[in-house]
């Protein structure tokens, strides 16, 4: 059974009198222990998908399952409980993941309130993100990079089933960035944590087991073991990757040539 299953997810934001379609018909299955890099240009809908998977937002249409539980069928209280116990979230803005007046250890302890408190795990996580000596300094006074590392320790505090991290290395140097990636992979290997990581950082995406690229609100491509594939979506839609736009520009007409094992698209001369 998949840990994450998205079925025809649509997200529409309403701002004043305009509607923004942030996601359209996203279908996605992610298995236990997979580490997925979520890629795509700015505004593609990556953070929106993360918010939906985190249960922080309910989709405009479509269904979303976590470990077989249909999130849309849960009332707010049960959803909150499930989130606190089973989902670790690291939002794009590091400070938003933390309680500013609490220390590093207190922030991790707070995240563990939903499960049995595990002081050893808390200490181990803080040491692994290089905050073993952070002492009593409140999180609100930490640098952006320190907050980012602490946010990951907080997100992993409960051995979550699902870790969702939005640009977890954006404020880190290469060395600390690698430590963060190692921690995510370790959680996947040791605890079976499934991770979805939004990133622009190729050292992060190359270290994870799978890539999913979102463009214009759809899953356009997927990568496994270094090879990239386009995804044939509902009704057969395929996105031509930007690197081929010079051969087949958006809006152009193409001829379809059937081959033994697929089709070829050739630009029709107009
Ligand atoms: N709260 C909101 N209200 C209205 N529109 C929104 C809201 N949040 C996001 N959007 C719009 O939805 C689309 C997707 O936004 P999203 O933040 O998911 O993109 P992203 O891929 O995370 O981009 P980035 O890489 O810049 O973080 C964008 O067009 C954005 O302007
Ligand atoms: Mg974003």
C-alpha cells in the first residue's frame, strides 16, 4: 500500500475576484521509505502540494490518502491528531516551524507531545543537525540556517511516517546541506519514513531516490536512478520538457507517428 496517494487533486486559490489554479489533476503514489525530490519552476505548485499532503489545506477537488486513510473524510480534530503523530513538516519559511521563545531542546520536546517523549532521540537529532550545544538560546534568536536545521530535527522528532520539507537547505552551506540530506535518508532507511522534499538544490535531488517535476500545476516528469521520464497524464496529456521547446514550441502542431513501443512527435510544417 502506498503511504501517499493523490487522486485527481485540484487546488484553486481565490484571491479577491480572481481564481488561481495552483494544481490541476495531480495523481501521485509514493511508497514507504521512498525519498522524493519535488522539482519545478517558481509558482509551479510545489508548496501547495506540500501543504495539501501536510493536511494544512484541503483540496478544492480530488482525494488524498495517507497510509490508506482518506484525509478528506477526517474531521478537523482527527486530522490534527494524525498530523501531530504521523507527519513531520518543515515549511519554506524556517521561523514558521518553530516556537521562537523556546530553546532547541524545548522545540523538539514540544513536537513530541503527541507521542511518547523520547529524550534520547531528541538529543541525537540535535547533535546530528549540529545543534547539540545550542543550549538555552531561544529559537527566535537563531540564524536562518540554525532555524532550518532545528526545524528538521523538530519535523523528525516523532519518527514520522511522512516527512515533508520545503527547501530544507536553502540557507545552508554545502557541508550542512549534506548533513541534512543524510539525516533524511537515514530516517528513510532506519524508520521507514517517506520523504517529500521540495528543492532547487541538485545535490539534494540527486541524493534522493526519485524526482517528481511539477510544471504549471501538473506532474510533468518523473526521474528514477538518474533517468528522466515524461508522465502521461489523464486523458493522455504529456508535457514537452522545456529543453525541447526549440524543436516543438508550445502552441505548435505535431504529427504523431506510431512506433512499435510508443509514438514519435514530429513538428508539422505549417
Ligand atoms: N494563498 C494563496 N493565495 C492565492 N494564490 C496563491 C496562494 N498561494 C500560492 N498561490 C499561487 O499558486 C501558485 C502556486 O504557488 P506555490 O507557492 O505552490 O508555488 P511553488 O512551486 O512553491 O513556488 P516557489 O518555488 O516560488 O516556492 C502560484 O501561482 C501562486 O501565486
Ligand atoms: Mg514554494
